[in-house]
């Protein structure tokens, strides 16, 4: 089992090796008493969004796109 904080800061790459940036935050929805992760906020805009800088939208990677999580990176399917 992984914690939210263990995913932040990890490099996010596609299966073919394209670097999408680092995971800066997670996006989730609350349904009743269940929290479901829906996306990773990645890249520079993800970092600025985490800092609360207005007028910026973050880049997102859908949670369902993740193929595996390794100790030092998150691998997502190629677009």
C-alpha cells in the first residue's frame, strides 16, 4: 500500500520514456465516506497550482492511465 505523500515528488513517465514531470499533487473525489483518487497533477503547472498561484491550470494524468508505480517513478500508458 502507498500513501499519498509517497507519490508526490516522483517522476512521471510514459511507457515509451517521455518525461511528463513530477507528481506534485493528487486529485480525488469524495463519494459518501469513500475517497477515490482520479488524477495526478504533474509538471510545472502542477507545482504552481499546488502553491496556489491563481490563473494557472495544472496538467493532469488520469489515475486509470497508470500502469505501474515503482520506487522512483510512476509509469503511465502512452497516449
